[in-house]
């Protein structure tokens, strides 16, 4: 390890992990050298341009229809045809075709078919099509198998942040890699989808922050280097042009890694908190990941929600002036109104953040530096109706959930009218929205291990839907 000898006498000697990281960074600077597989420095075969042929029948209500993934499964449109590059497993495609058929049948009969007792049956107005969703979830539990690539070392791979604002990233990697995870495929040939278990947040923390503050291209290279290694070593990426592969990241910069090489990542499923449609996030292919601020000691969130008759704050927000939308909210409302309580800093000695949220009827969730806000999950958790103030934000689980039934959207241009808009909502409508919030709560709750219909299952279901909508040649129904 000649690369590390120069730092042997320095303070880094106390931090073996940092020495290792420095070594890896040095390696990265050496050109065509792979971080994840040092022995594999040969040149890569060029990636064939992905050809997703749009279906001939048009979507029933435009490509922006957020339920389009469910419509596709429902047979309203045929799955995308993907040029077959390499013979993929017909058995996998057959399995997916059966799942599609079951979902269509459930839509037709408005009922479900299951081999086991269903502990929860999604019903009610918060679902776009509860029958399609229910059956699709049943099929996912029954069939969906994911291969997580084994290559790579911690802390950049197989590991991620478990706490705080990006915590969902590490929790997801941890859950899917946990030994008992029922979704893991015994062999890659049995997998419907492939997980790239790289943590963008850890790359930023271990590579960018200590050494490369000035250049984000190292983040991009570290990630695409990993993908190139597994794509070169195994046939699966080439077999689908990446269309059955996915990544999961909550970091603001995660979209950078795939935007850098649109040819290579043209079909890749990106599961992102930063789901900004104006920046190329495509809800038909990408998956919005809920941002969830994981508490420091336990993933269980204390429910501070008060009964409805004790909710005496019309609207609540507290947070820094991050990004232009929050600046607008603070400029207009900060410490100024008893009904719309907006604070940059909570008054010392007073009630806590979660207590105030639990006492509010509406919780303002403006975008920060990026579109997502952890306040959406927090608000739902305490029975407060999220008020979404954003631009181009693709909301989580929009394929199956009808957000209009449990949230309010206020356009950025109408921030000054927040009070008038919220006061104008009739009591009956407020009660319906609040009931909707309570109905979707389980979908925004994190459990370890995961439970049916919880946040992890919902994210997985979003991936499952996108996988169902891509036929990799061969059989199709
Ligand atoms: C719906 O399906 C379940 C399970 O297959 C069955 O027990 C139930 O009777 C069905 N309900 C209706 C209304 O057909
Ligand atoms: C960042 O690195 C890339 C390649 O390593 C280089 O082309 C680019 O000029 C660098 N940018 C800055 C701002 O240093
Ligand atoms: C979404 O992306 C657009 C285009 O880059 C950007 O102008 C906007 O600020 C982003 N939204 C948020 C809330 O950051």
C-alpha cells in the first residue's frame, strides 16, 4: 500500500478507515482503475443505446397522468417493448405476465385472489384503484425477487446513513440486505430486478467532503465505476440496458450520478428523494422516495397528534430559510400570525416541534434546497394535513395514492394567500382530508423488519410497478 505510506506518520494513523478512503481516492485519480474490483481494469464493452419503444396505443389521459404505471398494468396500454439485447429468462417474464393478468382480473371482479389471509385490505377514496393496488401488492409479496450485487466494500457500498434526514437511504439498503429479507433472490437468475447497493450519501461523506470539496465529478465516477464493474462482470445489465436495475438514494445530489451519462443510465430506475420533474425526474421510470428524518435512537416516531377538538393551530411550520420557496414562506409569515404559525427558530422554553405539529390542523411542507420535505411524513404521522408548497415535485406513491384526498397543494405564487386558502376549506372537507391522512399513515411508517403496506413495502411496490411495465422481449400478455 505505497499510497498510504505518506500518511503513516500523520494523524490518520489513528483512523484506519480514513486511510483506506484516502487510498481509494488516490486509486480513483489513477485513471481507468476500478475502485470496486481492483483486478478488473479492462476496457468496457460499449453500452448499447437503450431503445424503449413507446406503446402504439396512447395513454388514456396524457403522459403526465400519475397513475400511468397502474394503467399500464391494467392493460389499458401495453408494456414498453424493450429491444432484446441478450436472451433473458423467459420464466421471469412469464411470472410477470401472470402477475399482470391477476391484477387485471382483480380490477374486473373488484375483488382479490390470495393464497393467504389478508391482514389488510386497502379500500377507500385515498386509493386510485384499491383493487389493482391490493392485487399488485399481493403479487409482489408472492413473486418479487431482487438480486443485490455483492461487489464492493463498506462504507460506500452495502451501507448507508441510518439516521436523520438521509436515513431512509441506509435503512433501505440495510433492510434489503438483511439476511431474512423475503424479497432477496437466491440467485441472480431468479431475480426480477437488480439493486445497485451504493450509498450516494456515504460517497459524499467519505470521498467528496474530506478530500474533493471542489469537484462533484468524483461522486459521479465512483458510482458509475461500480455499475461498470457489475455490468462487465455479469450479463444482467447488458441484458436489459439497465431497465431492471435500480438505485436508492435520499441525497440531494443523487440525480447527478445518472444524468452524467444519459446513454448508460437511460433506462435505469432511480429511487430518489430529490424527485424534481424539472430536473429530469421521470415518474414513469423513476420512483419518488419519501424523505423521512429518522430519529436518533429508534425508528419509531412518537405520535404527538392531538384529538381533533384540541387542534387549535390552523397551520404550522418551523425551519430554516433553505431555498427560495422557504424564503418566500418566511418572508411572508415568520412570527407574524397566531393562526398561521411560522417560525425560523422555535421560541425557547415553549412547546417542541412535534408537539406543535400535533396541535395543528394543517402542516406547511415547503420545498427546501431540493423538492422533498421530511415534514410530509412527520405531518402524516401526527394526523396533520400536509400542505405541499413545491414546484415540479413528484410525490411518493402517486401511482396508487390520490394525494388530493389527504393533502392540500398551494402554488408557490400563492404563499401570501395561505391563510385565506386554508380558512376557506369547509369543516366537512377538513374532516375528510384528516380521515384520509389517518388512512395512509401505515404507508408512511417505517418498520424494521418491514411489514406489509409500510413505507418500505410501498417503495418496493413502486419499483415492482415499473418493472411490471417493462417487458424484456419474449413473452408478454
Ligand atoms: C372476494 O374474495 C375473497 C377471497 O378470494 C372471498 O373470500 C370473498 O368472498 C370475495 N368477495 C366477493 C364480494 O366476491
Ligand atoms: C472536475 O474534474 C473533472 C475530471 O476529473 C475535470 O474535467 C473538471 O474540469 C473538474 N472541475 C473542476 C471545477 O475542477
Ligand atoms: C427543481 O429544478 C429546477 C430546475 O433545475 C430548479 O430551478 C428548482 O429550483 C428545483 N426545485 C427545487 C425546489 O429545488
